[in-house]
């Protein structure tokens, strides 16, 4: 029974491990496919990685790869990965195995994640650490990280940090990187201008913006249009302003904010007609941008509203704040509406998650009940099987006991051919009389007495019962008389070495009883008898399989 329980438990554990290994293999296959899809198909890679529910069950290398790929695919797909808390451990893993490129990538995305959740200091620290692991052979990665740090620093109003990393970009031999460095540091100075009246700061901002235009023009950089249209926001001579606007339009990339900036400049030049022309262009461009991307740029919309209100005021309208005020109110109410909708969505999501958890718990409960029922059925079947086997064995043992007792009885009556000596027969007869067998059979081997003998042989007696049934005090003198004082000599020589039951076993062996016969007479299993015989051999230092009765007889008579 115990062996069956252990076997079943082992099977349950093995099946559980196989199930876990299969799920892990499926997840690792998805991870491998996602890696093949990057960087060309980030959306598909992101979907595959989202299907991996338990990445923490993977080994350290696969888990680190999952965290890095998930952040990379989410970032490329404009998805949030703010909950990807495995990125830091991924970076630690890559550092431990010496993969500096992957370590830098993991730290970069960890910085972006921290920026998402508002920890700007932690974000900057993580990206700065990433720079330390960028190999010298990949300068482009280092400059990209410099630019990322500048953007983070500006968002956190840390203009000194922004200027520090912008200056490092300016040192690059790549005109595109150098121009971007000058532009970034110009923006940083511009932000400082808003907090200070120091004209040197404004001059520094203008210098670096102009430098970005100069370098980008010489290098024919892709972002030239960006630098040109932002340089228009600075006060330039009218002819230079128009020249730069013309250049932006030649590049085919004018935008609403560029036209709005020019409208402001012309308004500052006290040329409302020209300002109105470029404001019309700005509003038209904004409508095209809205139609194309469906994005509402609040700052530009406000700027256009204010400019239109000022020009309307110059045209004689009294209320010049109606347009921006109306728009700002609409933005506020849209924000409130979005907040309510978001709360409703979150509430529904939480409710659905709770329902899913209830369903999962019910499924788990049903699964556990099924497993328990199967387990109980297996145990019950095993128990019934073992009960049937044991019952059958008991019947066999009972038959063997019956045959043994009948043979002993026959030998004691001298009815078996080739029986033992008169002393052996006497001892056996006395032993059986003490067990009550002779009295039960009433001396006549009739069919009724044989049936009674069968019933006696089936009685379940334990060891203590037989202690009362066999009176060894009466049997020891018989043994001494029949076998040349065997008991007395054995007691004198080995009384301190052998215990009482071992001495009794030796006496029965000397009387010629077999192991099976002894087990029937003393009511013990043959296994117990064999164990006691082994103990006697060890105590007397006899060889394995040695005849105990013969060896003891030779020693005590020697």
C-alpha cells in the first residue's frame, strides 16, 4: 500500500514537471520567433511576447532576452512597457556574462521606462550607466544615448545636464550629430532665457541655433528643415526670414508651427497683413496635419487662436480672447471626459479581471477535485487489489499451516513413514498438546476432527498469544531429556549472548523442526524466523547458511 502511494506521488510530480517543461518550451519558441521578427516587424514581435504569460519561469538568459525584446518591440510600436520590471535584472545578467551591447540596450530601455512613470532622476541615471557599456566601436549608439539624455534633462528642467551632453554631441565628426548637438544646447539656453533676463543667454541660444543651421546646410543633413523652421522663431531681418522660409518650403516640409512663427514675427514687425497671410497658411497646414495624423497639438492650436484673436482685435473686434478661451475650455472638458472614460475602462477591466480570476479559481478547483477523485480511485483500486492478494495469501498460509499441523500430528502419533526418533515424536506430541491441538482433535482423525483442525490452523494468534499457549518451563526438561541436556548446556554457554526467544528457536531447531513448522508452532512469520536465525549466526559468528543446531551441539558437547 505504501509503495503504491509513493509511486502515485512520483507520477504526479513527474507529470507536473513534464507539463511545466512543455509550457517553457512553447514560451521559448515564441521568444525565438519574436527575436527573428525584430527590428523589421515590431508589432508582430510585441504580440508574440505578450502571449508569454510566465517569463519568470525561463532561465536567466531567456528571461533577460524577453525583457529586452519586449521593451524594444513596445518602444518601436508606440506601446507602453512601464510595467516591464525585468529590465534591471536583464541588465545585471548581461553585465555578468560580458554582453555589453545588450547591457547598454537594457539600461537604455529601463531609463525610458522610468521616464514613463515619472522618475526622471532614475531615468537619467540609468541612461548614463548605459553609456558606460557602449563599446567604442559603436559611436552612433553613444550619441543616440547623449541625445536621449538631453531630452530627459529638458523635460526635468535640468538645463545644465542637457548642455553637458549636447556639448559631447558637438564634438562628433558626423555633421548630423554635431548639428543636433548645437541645436539641443541652443534649446537649453532658450529655456534658461525664460527664467532669466540675461541677454548673453539669449545670444548663446541664437548662436547655437544658427550654428546648427550652418553645419546642417554644409552637410546637407536630414534635419536641416527642422533647424531652419525653428531658427525663424528668433528675430531676424525680414529678408533673411523670408529666405529661410523659402528654403523650408523648398525642402517640402513646412508645418503649421513654422507658419505660425513667421506670423508672430511679422506681427512684431507691425505688418499685420503679412502676419494674416502666414496665419492663414498656418491654419490650413494645421487642418492638413489633423486630417493626416489625427493629432491635436494643444500648444499650436492655442498659438493659432491667440494670433487670430490679436489680428481680429486689430480689425476692430472687441473680444480677442474668445477663440483661445473656447478652445482651452474644450481641452479641459475633453480631459475630464477622458478621465471619466479611463476610470470607467479601468473599473470594467478590474471587474473583468476579477471575473477571470473567479473562473480560473473554479477551473483550478474542478481540476483539483478531478485529480483528487482520480487519486482516490487509484488508491481504492490499489487497496482492493492488495486486499484481495493478502486475503488469498492468508488462505494459502492457512492451508500450509493446516498441512504442517497435520504432518506434525502424524509424526507425533508415529503415522508418517520414515518418521523421527521416539524422543522427537515425544517432544512434538508434548508441544502439540500444549497448543491444544490434540485435545481439540480428540485423538481420532475423523473428517469432523480434520475440519476442526483446519479451523484451529486459521486462528490469528500474535506473538504474545503464543507466549501463553506454549509453556516452555515444561518443555525445557523434555528437551534436556530427549537431546542430552541440550537446553541446560546451551543456557550455560550462551545464556548471556542469546535472548530467550533465540534459545527457544535453537531448541526447536535441535528437535528437527523446519522453519515453516516453527513459524506455525510459535505463530510467527517465516521471515521473522529467518531474521532470528540470522541474528543467532551473527552472535555465534557462524557462516551464512550454517546449520545452527549442528554447530551449537558440537560446541556445547566439545
